């Protein structure tokens, strides 16, 4: 029965994601922006959530399910590397460096965000500064 009660929240979260995706695509097409529509939609969603101050429960529930399937989203790109056998050593080196730098940037930003969130949580609880 609890799944039935959670369904409207989940539907609202999925609707928010779809709505921001469609808004981003529409704005990108209407103004001929060089930014892909889904990226623009996610930026609009980020700004909206910052202004709202929290993540709606339904959106969080949908996001958790989507993140569980992230491997399936990335799988075609991984399989596509198989078809890049004709690349030269220089191309492979460039690709490897781009992946390494991208991964390091992602790890760094994730660590900085986690540190900031831990500090904020500690401050809310009145604890000492977390280093």
C-alpha cells in the first residue's frame, strides 16, 4: 500500500525532470543556443532547486532510481570504444588524457562538495568545525 501512496510523489518527480528537459530543449531550439537542450534543462533545474532551497521528495526518489541505472546509460559509449580501433596512438593518448583529467576534476569537485556539505551539517548540529 505504501507504494501506491508514493506513486503520486514519484510521478511528480518524473514530471519535473521531463518538464525541465522539454523546457531546455525548447529554449535551445528557439534561440539556436550552442548548449544541448537537456544540459540547459538540467541547469534550469539546478537554479530552481537552489532558489527553492531543498529537493522535493518525489524528485529525490526518481533521481535515486535513475542513478541506479546510470551504468546502463553509459554502457553504449563504453561498447563504442571497440569500434575505435583505427585511431592512432596520438588519438588514444589524447582520449586517455581527457578521460583522466575529466575523472580527476569530477573527483575533486565531488570531494569539495562533500566537505562543504559536511561542514554545513556540522554547523547545523552545533558541532565543532569539521576538517
